[in-house]
C-alpha cells in the first residue's frame, strides 16, 4: 500500500471512529436524560396518587408514555447512525487487517459474529416499555376507578 492510500485509509477510519464516538455518546446522554425525566414523571405520578389528584395522575401517565415514545424514536435514530459508522469501520478493518494473523484485530466483525448477552437496544427497549406500561396502567386505574364511582 502506498503512503497516500495508508493516509486516506487512516483518515477514513478516523472519520468513522469520530462518527461512532459522537453518536454513541449522544445515545448514552439521551438515555441519561430519559432516566432523569422518567424519575421526575414517576415522582409526579406518586405525588398525584397520594393527593388523589386525578388530573395529575393522567398528566403524569401521558408524560410517561410520551417520553417513552420520543426517546425510543431518538434511540432508533442514534442506533442507526452508530450502525453506519460500524459498517465503515468493518471496511477499514477488512482492508487493514486482512491476513490470517490479523483476524483477531477485526473487532467490529468479531463483536457482530459473537454477540453475548443483551444489547443496549434490548435493554433500552425494556426500560422504555416499562415506562410506557406504568403510564398505561395509571390511566387504566383511573378509568376503572371512575367506573366504580358511577
């Protein structure tokens, strides 16, 4: 490989890595922000329940379901952007580490070929679904309580 090609490959890899780094950090920041808002909405829900404040219960429940949907959509977008950089890094790995001895350096390929345990996507989806279920159950409880009062 010529020095020019090596420099170009290195620049491509650096660009892909920076893209990956940016969007993976953004994904974690989004999730952290979701956790803060989830805690606030759950606190509002609990306070509303203890005060028997129906509008607060319904508002908090709707907020929980909306937060779940919005952050799920954001997570899907950032996950897609991360996958783009992973594909670019795979190309770099394939070109840079093509010999039999270098196969162990193809980290993105190896991580895709041998997944172990739940992924971030699976874990986040469970938490988003849990938050949405809390909101749904809170609204359902208010509907059932209103029917009992009729």
